[in-house]
């Protein structure tokens, strides 16, 4: 079947990763899937941009209208949401299924049939301080288009529950498909090998966190906890991968921490496998990729029940309690049996979150939608 998957984000972002992983996975399973891409890619690294330009299945829609807005920051924060409306009309005809992989593209269901929408979360509602008011307004409006879609995919049970609480669509129009990680990339490796490749000392205890520093990721709680941990276990170091926020700079002072940004995906498994422990004290997430990827590598994990997972494969902690988080980090780092148990649990749970499992379930949903459309 011919499938059009919409994206304005590159595969090197969380939002774009879902769309591009889905597209490439479907193509591996023999489907004729394309990314309909309507975003400039000038901010990417040269090799990333060159890779995207070479892929025949990435159908780029020109954004000449965007260039007429001179102020880049204003364009991004205020005007850019309007482009979702303008460019969704330009998605080409001729596909058997149209898939909007995020609520932002829900208006697609008005123009293209049959349409499937993936629902991930309601971050703009719960954390309004991180979004422009116009963006929040337009984001809320997208829910009015959910009822025009033939099917809604929720990325976990918690996401489905949110949809039901908001009374967006009837339950019979919702299917739960776990957001899958790329299990061909994220798998166990020798810790010694991983550390050698990254030039990390074998004598250090490594706590890894992969996350941005926006409020919902709750990085401040982790930083506070690490101050406690490093007083008890002096050879512990925190490795943080992801964008920074200056609001946390004071908490990073006098902390043994290494920070990285823009790590290529092929190198990320080395970081997970080099770590003794992965920690993400998120205040709100619907199946974050880093937790899945850590599971795939068999890294012991501490996170919260707000991560949207199945409450398996990790050690749960409260969201905003740095003392309890510190206690649990110390416990895992000093107890080899606990580490081994968490590693085994992570690997076992990872089997439920693989991209292959997700692709097969989504294929069935596409076929269900096509069959229902033919019956009408």
C-alpha cells in the first residue's frame, strides 16, 4: 500500500524520529511509504542534510512563503503554526493512507482520506510556560479534527486514557500501539568496549541522562540528587546528553558532569552501554525514546511512573524528591545484584517496545482502515 507520513521535523529530533522510524520500518516490511516533509533543514549538520537530500522517499514541499517573514525568532514562535494549516493543503494525492504522526498535523484529516493520527501527549496544556500562547491555541484546535480521522493511534495506555478523559473521540476509534525504538541499533555491548570507544575511565561510576532541559524533564531534581550522591560515592560522574537550559547552571556548579549535544545515533548505544545507570526523573512523558533505548541496551534504569511505560523494566521513584532519587541511585550503584536484576528486567521489557512490533501492529491498523473505507 502507498502511505504518506507527514513531518516538519527532521529524524534527529524526538518528533521527527517517530515519523522517520515509522517510514523506514514500513519500507523494510515492503510498504511504499513516503515522508511528506515541509521544514527547512538548514540547521542540520552538513552530513545530516546531505543524507536527507539523497533519500528518494523524502518528498520535500517547498516553503517559499516562510521566507517572507524576516524575523526568525518571531517566525518560529508566532507565525510558524499557521504553516501547518497552509502546507497541509499541499500534501499530494494518490496515497492509500495518510498518517499524521503528531497532533499538530491533525488538520490533515480534513483534506486527505483515509487518515490516521498518532496522539502522543498534551504537553502544551500541562506545561504552558514553555509554549507561545498562539501555539497553545492552535494546538488545542487540532483536537477538533480528531473526529474526522478514521483512526487514532495512542502511543501507550496512558495516552489513550488522556484522549478518553478529554472526550476527543470514542474509544472504538482508538488503538494503542507502543512507540517502538530501533532494536537493530540499541542492543547490549561490552561496557569495557563502550568506554574504550568513548575514552571514558573504567574506574568511574557513570550515571547517564539523555534529555532536554525543559521543565517537564525535571532535570533540576536529578542535579540536586547528584550532589548528594557524589558526596557519598566520590567516583560518580553524571553524563548528560541533550540541550541545555541556563536555569540549571547554578545547580551544575561543583558537580562532576560531562555534557554532550548532537551525538550521532550510531554512537548513542556506546553511551547507554558505558553507563552503570540511566536516570530520567521526568514529570510528564509518554514513552520517551531514551528510556526505551536504555532498555534495549540492558542498562539499569531509574525513572518515574510519569514516563508512560508499562511500569515494568525500571526502578520507579517519585517525581520531585531528590533525596529519594539519591538514595535509589546510591543503592543501584553499590549493589551489583540490584544492577543485574534491573538490567535483566530492562531487556525483558524492551521486547514489548521494539520498532518491529510497532510496525506490524500499525500495518494491521492501516489495513483495517482501508477495509472500513471500502465498505462505506
